C-alpha cells in the first residue's frame, strides 16, 4: 500500500464546511438545553422527595439562581464539547498524521463527557443517599450552599479548560483566541439559560412552607443552652402550638392553640390528649411527654391554663421546644425536626405536692430567693442584669450545693421572660454538672448521660440536683411549680 503524499505534514485539514458548522452548533445547543433540563428536574425531584409532614428542602431565590447558573455552565460546556467533537470528527485514515491529531481532539471530548458523567452520577448518588438517610431535615444538615459554592465554581473552570486541552496542544497559539471567544459565548449562553425556570419553584415553596404554623403565625421560639434531644420513640408524640394571631403580635389578645396541625379549643385539649394516650401501650402512657412550641410573646397566664389542662390528662412531662444556643445547623432544623427541648415536670399535675415542697425549700441551708417582674430580676433582693443571671446563680450554687430556689413570678409576664429565668437556672446547674463530669470522668455530661455509667451519672446528679419552685400570685396549686432532682 502506497503512502499518501504529505502524510507527515503538520498543517491540519481546511476549515469546517458550512453545513457541518451550522449543524454542530444546533447539536451543541440542543444538548445543552437537554442537559440543563435534566439537572433542573433532578433537583426539583429531590425537593419533592424531601417533602415531610410540614417541610421540604427550601431554596431561596439566591440559591435557585446559583444552582441554575452552575447547571447552565455545565450544560453549555458539554454542548460546546459535543459541538467540537462533531466539527473535528473525520473518517479515519491509516498512516495519516492529520486525521490522527483530529481524532485525539475527538477522543478527548468524548473521554471528558463520559468520565465526568460517571463521576457526577456517583457523587449525586451518594448525595441522594445521604439526603434520604437524613430524611428528618437532612437538607438543613448537608446543604452545599453557600459554604461549598466554590467547589461548583472550580468544577466549571476545570471542565472548560479540559475541553480545550487537546485543541491547545494541536493548534497552539491560534487556539487561545478561539478559547477566549468561546468563553464569552459560553458565559452569555449560560447566563441566559439560567434564567429559564422549568417549574414554578416558588409555588412549591409556598404550597408546603406556608402550611407550617411557625411560618403562618411567625412563631418565635426561645434559645437555651441546657437542652435535650427527643428520643426516637418520642419523635411522633403530640406537639402543642401556642401562638399569637398574626394580625396582632403584641396586643392583649387571646392566643391560638393547635394540637399538631389542627386548631384546638382550650376546653377540648384534655380529651384530645387522653385519646392520643389511649392509643399507646399501657406501660408508655404514664411517661408520654407533650412537646410545646410557645411563642415568646404569649402571656404566661394562658400557658398555665394549657399546662393545667394537660395535667387533667395525666401528663407529667413537658418539653418546651427550643433553638439550641450552641446549634450548628439552620434554626429551622431544630424547630421542625429534632425537637430539641427543655424538659420539665408539669407542676400542675396532682403528684406535685405544692405545700409540702414550699415548706421543703426552707430546709435547705442555701435558700435562694428570686423575684421576677417585667424587666427586673432580683436574686436575694439584689437586682441582677439579665446577662449576668446565669453567672450569679452558678456562683451561689457552687458555693453551697445544698440549695433550693424559690422563684416569685409576676402574673403579667410573657413566656420569654418566664423562660429566660427557667433557662438560666437550668444553664447554671448544667454548667456545674458538665464541669464535674469532665473533671471526674473525662467526658462532658451529655456524653456521660448517653453512656452506660449509671453510677457516675447518679453521682453527678446528686451533687448538683435541679431544685426550684415557682411561686405565682393566687392559689399555688393552680400553677406550675418545679422542684425535683433531674
């Protein structure tokens, strides 16, 4: 077989035919739009799968715009790669250096396409798996935006440069001008494509999110340092919402009560809770907690009435849902999924002997008396700034652990003031327990609680018990009071 003349020439074949040029552009644009649509719908499908009882993977406008832009860049770059592969594809000729170089360009484009798709599909599968495993608010825990947005930008840069890798090696300086022009075209097309929303994502957000009571009524939960996580067994226990009507969040108006998503009249609450309790096994009914999401501006007089009705349903354990002061996730995760709460005994319950416990407070050698009025906190008749309340209580308890706290509340308080005091007492005791646990057992108190070292737990709890009683105007047994080693 004779060797063709000029087979060792470095000059590449002439320019691309016009019809092939136009057809390549059409193929690239069609592929870019198809890939963009696929990525967009995959994201929205993941959002649909994330819908729980009252939440979904919520995307703000800035997040949607960012993801759309990244999807568009990836799609347009792949469209460019397909276009270049079509332009440079030639019938193979043996012993021909020209077509060999062109084939290397085509192979480079195809390798990029399939290698990236294989890698991306694996990463997406792992992300989707983790997303599903953390179904209870997992999208708040593993969100990639904005903390990891630079990774997406780097992927786009690497993809674009890889498209031109073989072309730069073949055409050298001439190819840099083409690459710069293609960068401008890719950027313009990507920004334009990213403005196309295939579905109305706002409608999906509104349909699900607006059904949440915390959104509809602007529920504002308090923060706390001493908190607990609900056990898996208690994740489906009833949640009582106490909110203010959204048309007037500050005025003297009657709060609204919800049991789950259903609005509930105050006089019906007891029977509704009893009905829910009766669905549980007998051995679990006595320990069934009720979780409360109480807006910070709800009057405490109404909260007392609610807890009294819960006591009539034989509910001893209450859990006020809080946002952890040391939380690392979005606050919405704790509001809707984890049920982080401050646990307390329902002292409207008949098992709490108010008169006996009031007398018992006097027997402790370190009696601490607090008076709480609107904007005024007094500890042993000394005014204390709100910010120093935890430190003052901690110091008093540390000096003499044989303590008992009597907290005198004004009847016109709102829930946020009440909770600040109760939380401060819990925080002070929790700090001392944590320090004791670290010094003696080499682990934080929360880790000690989760361990099987029951004797060690008991020793810490006995040294720093939680002892306080709430004193309200009027008949004491009408209201909650709290004193028990926790």
